[in-house]
C-alpha cells in the first residue's frame, strides 16, 4: 500500500451546486455527485474535493457555515453522504471535504448566543467583538476593510436595544470571524474533524488556511483597503499570523492518529495565500499541512519566463521542505483558463483554448500533485455575460462591480443535449439551473467530449492515465533544458520530457521523435505554436 498517495495525486474539485442535480430543483447535490463518480473514475482522477454542503443560509454559497456537522437539505442529508462515501470507496476514489475554520455563518448558534450575551462574556469571546471608537462608539474599532468590499466591522444592537459593540468579518457581515485565541473554538473544530473522519473521509481542503488569527491588538492598517483591492489575503495584521502554525501541527497530529489506527493516510491541503513561495513553504513543513495550493502558477501570465520563474521557486522552496508542490490552474474563485489566456466566451476554439490545453499538459507533467476544477476537462470558457439580475456572488452584492465576480466560472456543467439544462438537472418540467447556461455550452457537453477523441476531455484522460503509469511522479526532480525564447522545456528524473511553446510559430522539438502526447498536432521533431508535448527518454537535444 502507498501510504503517501497524496504526493502525486490528481484531485478533482466538485463545486457541488453546479455539478449534477438529481432532484430537479436546479441545484446540484450529493446524489448528483454520486451519480457522476463513474465519469470521474473514467477520467482518471485519484480523488474529489467537495465544496461546502453544510447547513447554511448560502450568502456565500456554503462558505457561511451554520452547522459544521450536517448536510443542507439543498444537497441531501447525512444518509446520502454516507452513500456517496460508500460509492467512492468501491471505486477507489478519495474524498476530501472543504472545511471553513476562519469564519462561520451569522446563523451559527454560537453567534446567536454572542448577540444575546453581554459584552465581555464567554459567548462573545468566541468571535472578535470590540467597542467602537469615538465618544459614542459609532466608529469601527479599526480601519480594516473586508476582502469582499466595505468595512470589516458591523455594529450590533445590544439586547437592551442600544447601539452596541462591533464584530469583525473579513469577508461579509454574514460571515463573522472566529477568535482562535479562545480555546473553546479550537476544541469545537477538533470535534468537527473527528465527526467527518469517523465517517470515513480522506482529508480536508482548508479554506483561508493563512487566516484564523488576527493581531492581538487589532491595530489600524497602513493600507486598509488592500484586501478588497487585490481580493487577496494581504493585510499582514489579519492573515499569516505565527500562531496559525500551531493549529496545523495539531490538526496534522489528529490525522496521524487516524492513519496509525487503520493505515489509511488522511490529507490536509490548505488554501494558503501568502506573498512568497518561501512563506508558503512554512505551511507544508513535515509536521504541518501535507499540501498547500501553489497559486503562483494560476496567477502567471502566458509567458515562458514567468512560468519558469514560478516553477523554479516552487521546486526550490516548497519541495525543499520534503512536501511536494500542489499545482493548480483553476478553481471556483478564478476566471477559467480558456478565457484567462485570451479566449472570448464564444465557444471553445481559438488561442485561449490552445493555451489552456498546453497549460494542462504542463501542469500534469510537473513533479507533485495537481488539482483540476470541474469543467476544466471540458475546456469550458468563462461565462462573462451573465445578466446583473442573476448574479449571486456577494462581491457583486457588496460592491456593485462585475470586475471580480465569480459566477462566470460556476455556471452548472453541461452533460448532454443541445439546449439548457444540458442534462445538468432532471427531467422535471420547467427545471432550470440556478445560473443560466449559454447556448454555446452545447459545444462542450460531456457526451460530445467523450465522443470526440481530440477534445479537452481526452487530452486530460490521456494525460492522467500516463501520469498513473509513471513511477514516483510526486518524488520527481526537474532539470531545465536549453530552449529558445518563448519555449519552456524540462526533463524529469524519471525521463519524462515536457516542452511548451508559448509563441505562435513552430519551433524544433527537444526530442526528435513523435511525442507520446501533445496538446495539439505536432509532427516528429516539431513543437507547434501554443502547444505542449511529452516524450519519454532523456535523449534531449539542445534547442
């Protein structure tokens, strides 16, 4: 048995409400995930990561959790979750849950208790309550702004009806931040971890893993709007505090306890947004998180030098800890690669699609683990023209700006047919997906992708099956090849050669023979423009 399955695993992110609807209400659910497992097994992934399905008012689509140990009726119930786990186990598919320890929902019972309790009470100590500034306390305790726009503080009305204290929320007012300096909070999350581990899950994706602790004095920031401006965790007073590492050491110990019991290794992978790869590496030291998403590749422009820089830094700083790099190109918060690399949302052909295919082969060739966001394997572009009246992202609700709205990458998947709902939802008359699907989704439907051997789906399937056949991918080394400007090439320690032509003109290939796999047509000895290819063997010529 491979105890370190996670080192080179490929995990598929399931955004549950947009994957597959089994009930006809237009919202994906756990039964839909269970029905889709054979499709994912055929694709070749090692596991799935489920977005939050816990009871929630859905102000941030489940990242506002009201009960960490239940299932929202939108998505099913605990019995359905157990059926999903059993089906995944039969297929050999790992299951990771999304856990949200930085904040909860304002509908969480503990927050209700805090609102009913007096200032200074133990109930309020579970959160960040503070008196306001100014003679009447009418100004927020500090100048921080929330990542989703607006002040990071909301004033409450005390039980006696008077204006009262303020509470901290680094995202929306419906998502109060936990105060991890209160031991009761840590104990509650111990209970949550064990609840799901006892139900058989293989690990957790940790939301906002550089969060949890704030500077104990809650001082003003020199740049209070930085988080909102960048929509990233950049306020050094609110994120990446040193105490957070003690939490991950404890959570790692809990996982190791379960692994020691039955030999099945559990995984912790963190959403870690920090300024440098070196700081990122601190989160994946041997006694902390097993993995942390490396977002620099996702954020890199389509440029050979930029990609080489971020890969080099990751291999030096992160792999140097003994962990492996966790590569990612897409997720539920980002514009899809086909659009990000230059493709307007009018279909699947063109420059953006070619670059997205090449980037996929590059990511799958790199030593380490990889995470695929649902629809990536279909080559879905971003839906950029959703009407204002259907947008649900709290960023839009709070700012009125479409600039960073995330709904476009969350439109429900097309499975079959020529018109919406494209097999996403059941045959109930009038059933409509929770976000509208454009007509051009027909070009990307799963049934069409499976039938077309030149599709994105077959490229991902072939790449995943070849990865599975290569030994010790997660442990691999990487040596850069001499390449002309605009071309990136490397050979791994196991002899896999990968080259990417970031330009549009063909160039000589690093290996003279025909490629084992390529993202586009590549005659022997030639690497076409906007194309990546793989070869086996270390007989590499200097380009």
